[in-house]
C-alpha cells in the first residue's frame, strides 16, 4: 500500500459558488433528459422504450408525458 497523494487545488471561486454552478448544471441536464424523452416519443418510440433510453422508470416516463401534454 502506497501513501495517499494530496494534490493542491487552485481555489479560483468560493466552494459555495461552485456548488451553485453544479446545481444549475444538474437541473439543466434533467431538463435535457426530459426533452430527449419527448423527442423519442415524437419519433414513434413507446414510453417504455424512451424511458429506458434516458434511464428513467416507465412510471416516470408516463408522468413526464402527462406533464408535457397538460401544457
């Protein structure tokens, strides 16, 4: 077993700002996933197929579809 290396990290922004940026990008990624799901449905895939492609459960897929159609 070797010793664990510790690396220096340049702190260019406060950790709180880094957390905010991460949270915003995670939210954007979730929206993108939903849009891909809807696009798959528009191209003729079933809810089950589209849900599997974007990595969500079938129940989540039906919830997203219901929310999309209610707008």
